[in-house]
C-alpha cells in the first residue's frame, strides 16, 4: 500500500474558545471532555434531548483555551446553530467555519515519518502539536498509519506542497473508505437526528462515556445502555455500484415493503466495488438486505474490526 494524502474538503472545524469551553462541551457531548489533553483527541457526538445524534465529531485542542470539533462540512452550520443556543451563558465563544484552517488526511506506512518531519514534535497516538506551529496531528488508527492534520494555512500556506514532496496524492474517497472499514459511522446531512448513538455503534467505538454525568440526551442514551438493547446496529456491507448511494437510502428485505434500515456512509472504487456502513435490524441482516427497494442490489455483510451484538 502506498502512502498518500488528501485535502479533506468534506470536513471542517468548528472552533470554540474561552475558559468555559470544556465545561460547556461537557454538558452537551457524549464523551467526557475531562479526558482531553493537549496530546489527546476525543471522538464524541451531540444529541437532541430525545437522544438522536445531531453530529459526530473529533475534539482536539489547538491552543490554550482553544479547541476544535472536526465534523462533516455539510452538517456544520446546523450543528453550530444548535450549540449556539446553549452557549450564550458560558464564558466561551463558538466560531463557525474558519477559512484559515483546513483538514488533511494522511495514510500508509510512510505517513508517520513524513508528518514527523513537518511537525514540531513526533506524532503519537491521538496526538497534537501546539497551535503556534500551525499544525495539529491526530492519529485515528491503532497501527500509526492514519492521521488527520488540522492546518492553519495562514501559518503554513505551503503545507499541501510539503506533503506532496513526501507522499503520493490520494483521494478523499479513499480516506472515507478507510473510515468505513474501521466501522466509524459518520453523520451526514440526510441522517441528522435519525439515530440514537448505539445504532451507530458509538458505545463500541469510544464515542460515549457512561460515567461522565449529565449531557443533552443522556437519559435516553443511558436508559438504552442499562435497561435495553438497540433494535438496530451498524454493519459493514459490500455491493456493486457506479456511484455512492446517498446517505439515508432505505434498506429492505425481499417480500416486504417495510424498511429495515438505512445506509449511513458509502464509498465506491473505480471498478464499481462499493463499501458502506448501514444501520439495520438483526432480522433484516439475517433476511438478505437489499438497497433502495425489496428488489434492489443485494448487500453482502462484511466483518467489522470490533464485535457487535445483535439487538
């Protein structure tokens, strides 16, 4: 596998700053922001009071009292508007998309060494450098092969050129495929407020702390964890397609008109080989999932890198 990089134009950073930043986020996020350190990033989600996921994110520290929430660009404005309604009484400020900052993905066996040459300190597991270097690195796998780079282009305007001298140019589609293979379901605009966190396996991927205390939607999420089981779970599937089907596409089984799930994320290679993450019932998985209609393409269930108990 070659080592590659890509500008992730589909991702953006929401910035939050001020002395109450982490306290404010603690009351809104599924993760425990007390675990955040300058060298550690946290996956998490924001929910409605009904426990439905508004957005997923990766929380990183960019500087003193300066933090960023990496999320999909197509949901960032609505996510910022939702958080903005709660932040007014905190000593914290939320800044929407900052054009100075861009998100890059780097992957492959040579990625770490290439980034070490560019960073002020070695890249470690879920690690970041100080904001005054204009570069924060976050390792997103366990093998030191996949990194996200948060880059202040006003400080490092030639970052893309610097990467191109060390790594091959890849595509954002390949990066998304790696996320799908890792079983990391991402919220896109059509699926906002559609799923409780456990449907996306967020209880298995480190997005949820069950001992942090209250946050918006916590009662619903905790009740499902301690007193019930999710009726739907996230699965990896394979199929053939010319283009990625849109997020939210309904799933069926033959002989029934009732939807048994939805597509979450998808990626298609040039040869038509498609990978996707879907949320579905255990009965639907057992009954041969079809995409888009009871007679749609057959979805072949793949294996996630973690164990999933059927609901």
